[in-house]
C-alpha cells in the first residue's frame, strides 16, 4: 500500500518537471518573437528617419501609392505614356492627344494616371470646340472618378458649354468661370432662334459640330445638372440651379421652375440668388394656378413665399410689387372660395352654401366676394341651418351689422395701412 503513493508522487513530480520545461520553452519563443518584431520596427523607423521625404519622392517620381493605383506602382512605360499625352496636349496637337489619351484612359482605368488621361481627352475635345464629345467625357470623369481632383475646372467647362448652347450672353468674358446674373424680370417667352434645329428638338443638327445632333437645350440642362450634382458646394452650383430655373420659367414650365427655385432656397441659403429664388418662385407658383375650379395649394404657397420675402428682404426694390402681388393673390383666393359658394348654390345645398360662405367671410372679410357671401347667408332659410348651431350663431352676428349699415349683407370693416417707418406690413 505504501508503494502506490510513492509511485504517484514520483509521477506527479515528473509531470511537473515536463510542464515547467515546456513553459520555459514557450516563454523563450515569445521573447524571441518580440525581439524580432522590435528589431524590424526599429529598422523601418531608422529607414524612415534616414529618408523622411520618401513618400514625397515617390509622388514626384510617379510611384503612386494611392488607392487609385490599386496597391501597385506605375511602370516606367505607363509613366511615359501619360507624359506623351501631356506633351501632345501642351503643344496643341489635339488629334494626337485624343488618340493617346483614349488609349491611356482605357489601359490605366481606375488609377490616377487614367483619371488624368480622361481629363486631357475631354480637354482636347473642348479645345477643338467639339463640345458634345467634351461633355460626354467630362461626365464620364465624374462617373468613373467621383472624387476627381479636376472637379473645379470640369464644372467651369460644363457651365461654359451650357451657356453657349442656351445662347446666354457671358457676364465676365475675361474669366474662365462665368456666372449668370439673377434677372428679376424675365420675358414672357424667349425669342425664337433663327436656327430651326434649335427651335425644334427633333430636327437633326449636321452643320454645327459645336452642338449635339439632337436636343441642344436638353443637353445643356444635363450639363448644368452635372455641376450641382457632382459639386454641390462649388462656386457654380447655385448658378447652375438658377440658370435651370430661369430656363423653365421663361418657357412657362412653371412646375419645373418652382422645383429648382425651391432647391435653391432650401439648399443654398447664402446664395446671391436667394431673393430672386423667393420672388421668382412665388411668381412661378402664381402662374401655375389654373383657375378657381382647380386646386388652390399653389396660391397658398405663392402667398406664403411672398410674405416671407417681405420679412427676409426689407430693403428689396421689389417690395411694392410684392405687396401688389399679395393683393392679387388674395383676390384670386377669394374668387376661388366664391366659386365654391356658387357651385353649392347650383346644387341647392343650403348647409354647404352656409359653410362655404363662413369660410370665405372668415378668410377674406374685406373682399367684394365676402360682401356677396353675407347677402347669401342672410337669404338662407334658418330652418335648414338648425342642425348647425355654430352657423346659426354666425348668421345672428351678421344681422345686426347689416341692419346698422343700412344695406343687407354689408359690414363696415377697417384696415390699417402699412407702417413704412418700422418696415412691417399687415399681410
């Protein structure tokens, strides 16, 4: 019995010795690994300290290590290929530049050199005044390289192409980036160009290589959209939006005009065209109203915009005109409500007539239509209005006023004038 515990103790001590040896071996392995890592790190650090401008040297020598290079360095032949593209473009040999840039853009697609080749390809077409092909490649550059480093010159080129095709006079001919001025008064309809291919979009253009074969103005709008979509914070984004909105406004497409004016108001509150976006946006909404039997939301939105313009731009030269427009809008809204009264009158529905009259009198108490609505209400049979006690009470309030004025349905109302000294206006 005593031999068995002795054997067990011997076995336990043997296992303990084996485990301690393995632990020491493991510790030595870990320490060796740490020493190797430190040595390699120190070697890399020493190499960086020896040449701290290695990344700059790589960039200058064409060894692009950016994400566009897909983790590889450009070969000498690839660097030489883009140099040949630059040389051909710089000396004005645009046909050769187009051929070389097209080949380089395809071969080096997805890299920074391919990006430059595609940009030089578009620039070569632009220099030859082949603007449709230039526009195609500029937009291809935005599609293939969303973060392209050529965004500012490309938007300037697209804006110039769009203004040429829309036949808009340039404001600053000495500048490469030209801005359109916000015109507060637009012609009812632009003058029709002499060229029939500009008047009718379906007619092909075979005589002017600087314009597209079809739909020159539509392609111009595409160029403007590419500007504010790809460079929304750039210097020409609000110019492109304003020019697009004015284009639709001049051609009486008020729905599209209102859409672009609204984008300009909401997304570019610091734009130089903000006041024009309020004034012309209100005009577009007012002009899109089709009559008293149609939806009146456009009138409400137009009146709200014009009211906001009075508060936001107290020194505006258009202030008096805005007040006049507000009066016209109130008149249109009153006519629309009176049309509802007339409609229910023809339907011979006294309760509906009374409700429509109350709505009209409450909204526009000083209008001529409100006087007519009061006369209509006083002529209604009270027995028909018994289920509507609120309407009966409103009718009772009209009777003493009508008797006091001496004319049935007329209620004298007062309205204060605008206070020019404070800049506030009763709207």
